[in-house]
């Protein structure tokens, strides 16, 4: 059985490892794997975690997490449209890594503990549902990639939000 925290934390470690691989190699395929993994992870959280978290735990925390996801999505969209050999690509990967690190820290040290405290009975079932959903999302994104669509095509559009008063982070 999978616990949702285990599943999402494993995603976080996998992406951290991919960022390290990219930093060491500069391999564009590794960078695109980062984007794919983040896209899958974000979609799972948005579909299955944030609504529940908003309704039962912390509405403002869910809204902040959605805004952070949007920042990551915007960076991924930029990367997918850039020349991977240019300096801007590496700079944007560095920005993406920093945004993801901040988001991961907040999830693992604030959101996950609050969710467990408030809804301990949901952790196993939510984890199981996330595993099943991941299989579907990964298959779709890989199929999209095979026909030349960017991994973010499905998941990177701004997400709707059930949180009252939520608005995307303003561009500065």
C-alpha cells in the first residue's frame, strides 16, 4: 500500500536527482525529463490533493501551493520553447530548481504534516488513488511526447481552483 506522503516525497527526491544530473551533464534530455516528472506530479497534486487540503485543512495554504505550481508551469513552458543550447535555458533551469525546492520544502514541512494530523485516515487511500492516476497521466504524457507534443501540453494550463479568493500570482 502507498501512503500519499511517501509517493509525493519519492517524486520530490526523483526530481532532485534529475536536477543534479542536469547540472552535472547539461543534457537537454535530462532537463526534459525534469519537466515531464514535474508535469505529472503537479497534475496529480492538483487533481487529488489540493482540493481536499483546501476544503479540510488550509484554504490559504492550498491557494499558495497552486500559485507556486503556476510559477513552475510557466518556467516549464519557457524551457520548452527555448533553444536548449542558449544561456537562458540553463538560467531558467536554475530558476526552476529554486522554485521547486521552495515548494517541496513547504509541502513536506507544512502541508503534509497538517494533512496527516487533520485527516490521518485518508493517507493510504489517497496514496493508492494517486498511484493509479499516475499510471494514466504518465501514459498520456509519454504518448503526447512520442507524437511531438511537449510534456506540458495537457497539464501546464492554469488550473481552476475551488478556493474562494484564489488568484494566480501576478507577473512582475
